[in-house]
C-alpha cells in the first residue's frame, strides 16, 4: 500500500473515531448507514464477552479499525472497559445474557429467563445498562432457549425498542426467532454470519475469518463475532493486513443493522 493510501486510510479511521465520540445512543444508527447505498462490501466485527479481562479487550483497540464491543453486564471490568472503549470512539453494545437450553450453562449476572415477566425484564435491563448508559445496541449472550420463544423475544425486544437500540441476533440456535421478530417490529436488526473463534486455534480462526471475507465479497455484507482472546486478536491483525486491497469496508454493527432485511438461513 502506498504512503498516500495509508494516510487516507488513517485519516478516514481517525475521523470516524472522532465522530463516534460525539454520538448519543439514539444517533448511532442515523450516523452509521445510508439506505440504498452502493459501494464496497461491508464487514462488521463484534467482540463479545467483554468484561472479564482488561488486557485482552484492550489489545483490540490497538488494531486501529472500527470494531463493535459487546460488553457483559455486572462483571469485574465491565464499567472500566466500557468507558475505555467508548472513549476510544468505538461502538458499545450490551451483551445481554439469556437463558440457554443447558441447565448446566450459567449465562451470568443480569440474565433474562423465560419465566420473567415484561416488567421484570425492564428492571433487569435497566440495571444492566446503569454501568454503560452510552450503549446503543444489544445482542444475546447464550440464549438458545430464550431466543426460540416468541413471547419472550417480543417482550425483550420491546424493552430495547423503547430505548431506540439496534439488535443483533447472535444466532446461537438455528431455531431462533429473534431476528425475524425484530424486523417485524421495525427495529434495526441484523444477525451473526460466522463465529470466528469457537475453535480457539490459530488455523481455525484464520479459516473462519476467510469464510466471512468470502461471504462479504459474495453477498456485499457479513457479520462476524469473536472474543477477547490473545490468539484471536493476533490472527485478526494479520488478516486485516491481508484484506486491505480487497475492497472490504470495516463498519460498526449498527451500520449493518440498518441494511439487513432478509432472514438468516436455518442450518
């Protein structure tokens, strides 16, 4: 890449970060996407499970690209990392824990369960967001049981719709109704295409990143979810350098939520 091209990329990223610092939550979507756009393929990368490890999460900030950080509520470093990430100009989501199928899997504090009433969900979400009120979107942490229940999903989404949040279905179950329901409610919504690092080994992470790259080039957009792990950020750094000339634009998840209209394929 030429020095001129590198400078253009740096200035673009710097201006994006500076603008993001001034956004209020309700402004995230309007600033992120223009309906009917034409242009390069777009890729959004969400970093999930942020809140337990400071160094691993902050290593992503050094990459210098737009990343969306989804932060778990009420865990050790949630507030500190949310403030650091927001201060660096990146988009912050609430990584809302939801009930999984397995009773042995603990979704963590601040979780939503299928037995919760609408008012109970509102109280839980309000408490979760006290730690980072500048969050402007939400995706599910676990939630394979919860996101299969349309009545639960309707109540949950209504809580976030009233806050003008966008929603990303992490799609932890092929039977999830969450994305479809969000679109029926006219919410800005999207869904995960690829998990980057379910297998934490470098060769697997690399294959998953190239799978999402191919999807973005083929369909025009893709959403990948990864986690704050040293191996993931190391492989992602190398991957981002490889795709500089692919014509893929890295964007925040809110931009993708404005564009997604089709339903995810069941698998």
